[in-house]
């Protein structure tokens, strides 16, 4: 079956079984490898992407549910030449250690901040709770998300995109 998806602003036609998890379509068909396979059962958050602005676990989301919806992956947050605020903040705060959980963390945080860039630390902690990190960079991840929120607020005040 052919499924039409909008991924990172680009319309993509994919030939896949409708029950195929979005994670496999992203990685195997579209060569977008940011979302990671962690547990395969939606319990670790490594595969988190955004669908219509909401954080979604791509390892348990069948592609058939995504026809006509907007999917954003970590690759869609910016480019190497022009990083998005979330990417820039994670670099500035040195929030990655092994980096395996980081794309999922960034996407869950992006969904939060797109809804409201002015959040407090407690809201960030609560929102990121479903995503697991074993390296122990939690404090730097929280600082990075808070910084990204400040950057997004500044961009908004200056009339720029977040």
C-alpha cells in the first residue's frame, strides 16, 4: 500500500504495509535516522517524533494513522547551517553524553515549547518523564530545554520563527 506522509514539511509517498510502525518507515524508507529504536514497545521515548505538534512514540504508531498528518523528526528542527533553538540549546548546554536518547528528548521538549515556550522547570521535568536517559545528563537536558524556551521566546519577540 502507498501512504502519503508530510515529513519535515516535505510530502513523501511510501510503499509500506499499513501496520508498519512509523519508526521503520522513517529509518528504512526515508533514511531519517534521528529517531532511535530503543525498546520497541513505547516505554523509553527514544523514538519520539511529533505528529501535528504532539509528541508521539513512533515505534508503536502504525503508518496508516498518519495519512495527511504532519510528522516532524529531529532532522526537521533545523539544518547544520542553521540550527533550530532546541538543537542550539542542547549543544550550548552539552546536554548529550552518548546521545541515544537525545533526539527523542528534543522532540518531546519541542512539542512542549511549541505549545508554550514559557514553562518552568517543573513543567519540563513532568513533560520529559516518559523519556529515559541512562547516561545521567538529566540536569543538562533540563537546562537545555529551558534555554531553548528562552531562545524561542526571544525569536517570537523579534518576529522570527521558532
